[in-house]
C-alpha cells in the first residue's frame, strides 16, 4: 500500500506480533527445517494444522506452568481451578489452514525483516510504512518474546508507540483494566520526517 499510495490503514496495531524472527525465543527449539517439512506433509494430507499439534508445542514450552502444575493441583491434590474467561478462550483452539508459508518464509528464513517477502510480486519493505504503529509486547511471552517484538522499533521508520506489559502471550494482551498484577511501560519513538 505504501508503494501504491494506498491510505486504507491509518494506524496498525500489533499485539505480541513479531516482524523479525532473528531471535524467535523458545519456540525456536521446536521449529526447524525437519519440523516444518513434517508439518507441511501433515497439512497437505489433512488440509489443516490440527489444534492438538499446536497446543502440544505450546504446552511443552512452558511445561512447568501449563502441564505439571495443573497435574499436581488437579490429580494429586484434587483441586480444580474455576474456569476463567481467559482459560475458556485458550481452550477454544482452532484448526489452522495451511501455514507452511508463514513457518518457512517468515519464521525460518526471516524474509519479511530482510526485505524478501513479496506482495503482488514485489518485495515489501517495512521501512516504507509511514503511518503510526501501536505495538504491544508481553514480558513472559513464550510465543513472541518481547525483545523479538521490540525489534520492530529498529525496522520501522515511523512513529511507534510500544507498550510492554507483564504476563504471557495471551494474558499480557487480554487482561482486564485494573487487574492487580498488571502494569505497563511505554516507549514512543518518533519517526523520520515525511
């Protein structure tokens, strides 16, 4: 859109979203060429990425918090945590359509940050974005580590409001206002003159 003078977007908001996968965090332990090839084979045969495969990878990233502490509470101590809105939302996994292009081109090859991602046959240059950007990173995010998300401030050449919140990938973005354990840090980066 920047290349063609499009003005549909006035200010994109990016929530726990990586533009640069140079430092992908813990998820990098599970995503390599062999894993992507295996997932591509599964997706082509099934037509989608089953929710259980994705959920299983995320559980392994934070097994102490997500798997073992729940097993101890639920099965060994007989305590069942009441269902919260966030837990219900997390439990509602979706099947993903074929996502190998995302995994291979963006995650493994880092094509977007390197200027190799193409739209309409032409490379997309992140520095061409001139509208203000609002971005959120979350401190304990195991999917999109905040330092990796923060790298967008070095890629973009426009005004960026970056907010860093405590919590993980979901709770850090979705926590209700006034939550006792929530706070934030804010950085406003001025862009280059147009």
